[in-house]
């Protein structure tokens, strides 16, 4: 498996607090079958001062520890970028980092963000040659109120990343229902752990793999946990299933 959304680097955000936790998370991911993960620390949050130099220094330390501890896991770079009006400019300038130096940008929005803002930022990124990977949209209020937005963002060319925890109801009933709808309408591009610790919101994706196969078909986990995340890491076009349109009731 490949996990494109983790907060595994210690002391960079609200994820892993120590190197001990980081290594425990790494071993947990590897034991569960994850071979590659993106260390996507939060970036561009209001008040955040995360620099590319500090991030890359910490990432190299992590890679060295993986080799030293013989944990069979590859870590690639990336940031979970909080969207603002200047996100494309900052990517062009190298202030913010896409996933593995490609064109895919893990993009998050405030949970109460209006849908219009997500349309605008996604369109702007696409125009500049970036592909927004919209992080956990099932948690956004605008999606929970009108999940049809996902269909339109998908058709625009964005990638839709669901959180493992949402599938198990860990972000509430409405997020779980939205995630289920997105999956049943074949609009999900990838599922990721959004791991923050070795205890809560862990990087263990084994149960998620099983759940996807049981509830959404045997090919679902292979596509969302292996094929598409691998294509994102390699900066290739993802596999886009033919979605099931929503029927609006007037």
C-alpha cells in the first residue's frame, strides 16, 4: 500500500510529537503492508512558519532513521497545504511542496469553507498545471450539506482523498455518510490514513483495506490504496472510474 497523507515527522505540526512515536508509526505502517508514505506536514496554516529547509532537514533525518532501524518503508516529501488565494504562487516559488516533487498538491480547506472557495482555488490550481488532491472533503460542511459538489470537483479534474477514519465513523455520522456516498458514486481517488500518532489516528491501513473490499468490491482497495496513490507518487495520471451522477430531487 501507499499512504499519501500522514503527519509522521515529529515536532512539525499536531502529528507525531517525538522521534520515538515517529518510529513506532513507521513500524506500524510497514507491518500493516504500507511500502511508501508521504510525510505531509501541515503547511500554510495561519500563523505557521514551516519552511521548506526545516521540513527537508527533518525528512532526511527520518529517512536515515528508517535505514538505521531497518524499517522497510520509503518516505517521500509533500505538505498538506491549507488553501489560500496565493497557493499557486507559493507552489511556483517553491515555498510550498507538492507530493514527491510532482504536480499533485494535497490541499486542505477549513471545515466550514464555502463550496465556492473550493471551486475557485481548485480551478486556479488546475489552470497553473497543478492537480489538487482535496484532503478529506467528506469532513467539510458544504459537502455534508450537498455531496454533489464532489461530483463537480471530480469532473473538473481534481483528485478526491478520503480519510480512513471517516469510513469507521471516527469523524461523526455525517462524515461517514458523505464518505460512503462518495465511494458508492465512484468519486474517490484515494484513501489515506491522515495519521497523527501510533495510538489514535494511526497509519495502520490493514483494516481499511478489508473494509473497502467488503463494502465496495474487491477491486476498490487495490485502486484506492495501491494503484492511484502509486500514480500520484510517480506523478502519473490517476485511474478515473466513470462516476455515478447524482440525481437531484426538486
